[in-house]
C-alpha cells in the first residue's frame, strides 16, 4: 500500500465515538458538525491573521482533517488546502498531504496545481519533508502524473536519508502500475536490488517486498542467493517484527545444501520461537518445517520443540490470535500424530471464548485425541452438548464421532455418550446424534445393539424428521431389518414414510428410502412386497428429481429382469466402511503445509480457491526481464558464495553505492 494515511486520532486527541459525535478533546476540536461551517473554515484558511498564528492555523487544519475522517465532504476547501501546503510547519504539511491524497481524485485539475510545491518539497533539506512529499505525489490519483514522479522517485532511491529511500522503494510500485516500461528504462529494479544491502533494516524490508512484487518468483529467487540469505539471517534482530516475518518468509524457501546447514539455521532461529508476536513464531515454524520436509524423524522433533511456544500464545493471546494458531495446530496435529496429546487440557473450551474459537478448540480436541487421553476428551466434548447452544452442541457431537471413528478404543465410550444425548429430547441434539450414530455403525457394526433402541425411539418421536438425520434413520431401518441386532418393526416404521412420498421434498431422503425398501424387501419379502410396489409406482411417476426418478426405474427394471441379480446388486458385499472420504485429504494437507502461515490454513483450503486469478498470475509477472542479467547485476548478488554457517556477529552493512553517504 502506497498511501499510508496519518493516524489522525494520534495527532488530534481522542478518536471519534460510534454515535457519530466526536468526543471533546482538550482543545474542544471534536464537536458536532454545524451546517454552514465549511464556509467558516474556508474563511479561516484564507484569513491572513490565522496564517500568522500557528496554533490557530493548526486548530483549523485539525478540524478539516477531523471532519474528513468522519466522512464529511471537505472537498470545497481544496484550493485553500493547496495554498496551505506552503508552510514550514511539519504537522501542517502532514495534514495537508493527507487531505490532498484523499481528495485529489475528485479535483484532478486543481490537484495539478500542487505538483510544483510537492516537487520542491521533494528536494527540501528536511528528510521528513522530502519523504512526505514523495509519498503524497505518488498517491495523487490524477491523469498525467507519470512525468512528475519519475525524477523524484529515482532521486529518492539514492537519497541519503533512509526514510526517503524506504518511501521511494514503495513508490516504484506506483510507477510500475503507471508505466512498467519506465521502470525498465530507468533500471530501477537493479537499484532496488542494491538496497537489499542498505544499512537501514526498514529500507531492506521494503526492498524485499518491492522486488517480489516487481519480479514475482524471479525476484524471490534473487533473494534466495546464499550471500543474501546469510546477510538477512545475520541482521534478523535489527528488523521490526513485521519485517522479520518477511525475512522468514524468504528464508523458508531456501534450500540448504547439507544437514549441518539445516541444524545451524534452526539453532540460530530457535530464539525466534520465544517471540511475543505470533506471526514471527509461525514464520519461524514454517522455516523449520520446510528445512525438514524430507526428514520425518527430525520434523517430529521440530513439532515437539514448537509445541510449547505455540500453546503459550494460544492460552495467553487474544481470541483472534488464538483462532489463527489453533488452525495451525490442527494441521500440525494431523502431520505429527501424538505430539500435542499432552496439551489437550489447554484446548478445553471456555464459555467465555467466542464461537469461532470454541469451534476450533473442539476440532483440535478431536485431532489430538489418542489412546492415553481419549476418555478425558470424550467426556469434555460430551459436556458441551446442551439445549442452549445448538451450534456448539452440533460441533461437539461431530467431534465425538470423529474421535470414535479414528480411535477404535474410544468407540464404545462415544456410543454411550450418544445414547445419553439421544435421550435428552432436544431435536437439534437428536438430529446430530443420529447422523453420528449412523456413521459409527457403518464402521463399528458391533455397536448396533447399544445404539438401535435409542435410534428406534428417535424414529417414533419424530425428533429427527428432516434432512440428513431423517436419511440416516431410513438407512438404519434398511440396514438392520433382520439379524441378531435388528429392528423387528422396521417395515412398519418405514411404511408411513412410503405413504408420504409426495410430501417429502429432500431428494437424499427419497433416494435412501428407495434403497432401504429394496434391502428390506430382500430380507422380509412377505411384509415389504406391497409397500415396495407402492413406492416404485410413486417414485417412477415422480419427475421432481432426475436422480431419484432414475434410481426408481433402475430398481424396477432390475426386479423385472432377475430378482436374484437385483439382490446381489443392491446388497453387494455389505455396507461396512473402513475409511470415509472425509478422512483422506492428503493432497489438501500437503497444499496447506506449502502455504503454512497464510490464510490458506485459516480457511482450510488451497490458495487457488480463495485468491483471485489476478493475484495468482501476478507471481509470474516480471517487470524487468533483464534484471537478473549478470552483466549489470550488483556485486552483492554476484559475489562468491559465503559461509551460511557463519553467524558470528552482525555483518557490517554497506550503504548503497549511490546513496551518497550520510544518515537519516
């Protein structure tokens, strides 16, 4: 982002209140906007007496900017604000530049009048004024601005002040948007590469960001040269926390040449795991995971090492931070089974947690469940099921089922909990419990005697009479119509649903009803023959859903052709399931690990599912295709490979060759 707006509340006092009225500050600035006040402000800005009184002029400017932040249209004061830019007061300049950046698009012709002033300020002796002027002139959204910003940007890249240099680096991106050819002709990309060795860490961070924006993957490869990576590692402590995230993101793609190099890098970065910023910690974790991608044993040790710092941030951070970290813990728990099993009690849900944190904690509890802790986790999940929060109850019951499906030892205990929930008489809880019970019996058929009485009661009560829950009950009737563990009255429980075919609107229930009736027919033909005949007649005449209609015709033709063959087709080899499709997802897991530390993990989907096509293709865009040409590459990138393992002391940073020396 090129437009870095001033923090108006920090200059003006207390921020605006939600009611739309500005809270009074010490100077009485934030008051209700009065009709006709814009002419008063215009007159005050034109008053020579106000211009000679710095305090009064600043108070007037503060009112203008304050009203602007409230959304009140202050564009009629554009001419007066242009004249006010010719001031030596730095605070006034900041407010004027903020105003001009905000309203230049509405007043493009008048905005051109301030170009000369901005160009003059871009050469001011004060580096703060130079940087502010450069930033303002590059954020003006007016036509024909290109010719006015080329020289200030090129000059800013060579400025003695780091504040001006870091601003100029970001302005190159604005120049690229206006004219990519100019960036190539003025050879700005090589100048940015030179600034990777700048003495100021913020200039380095901005240069890294700009280089990747300008050159895409090619820019990242330029940063991954061994000499550059070595310097970034040695200077890591100099960067602020957000710049450290950027450096770590680059280092995460570095390919170490030996195991010794891997361990040295991880030892050097180990202290970053104790950083208070969760983004820095996750960035470090990503470096560790990428360096050990082909070393499963070492990767597990890495997971053990990062467990403590990550859990500390979960329990001690804000809910927003906790939610992001929990999403990453879910991913790590799937990759390194059992690593977080001793931290399960830190994941117990608090009723003070926001709903999104509760949902993630429930998922995490399911993921970290193991043979040593499943009883405590099953009891905790079961305690969350109540009649007061349907969403929380549904999440807890689903997690209960996931634990039982993943850990056979937990299946019996989970089934007991489901029986108790089915008896609560809460429709939402009953519906979710029915679905989970159906899945449990598909995997663990021996649990049927325990679950069938409660499921039969749920059918009679009508508490699960819609959606997937109803389809699950129909499946139970078709699957357990005969045998030792069965529902003797299954055909008669199914008959009312057959007779109400025309009233059913869910195609999934209809499809399940057809299959269940066929299964019961082959198990108990005498009781089901007439019912099945009525059902097939109604279903073949029903054209509301093509799939259901075709299934009914298919079953009818199978029976007409050969009942024995029809039985073999419908019953098959049984319906016991070893693994559900939802339990896979190896491709998704690999994709999420490749984008560890990004929103892909939070969204639980690959980045091509949520990033725009434009953002994805921008990574391959190269502004200057000749930037990596050795004939003009800076000496720092063409230097012989340095010893990556030499971390002794921070390397002395050289000022940019064209910076002209001096500090800022």
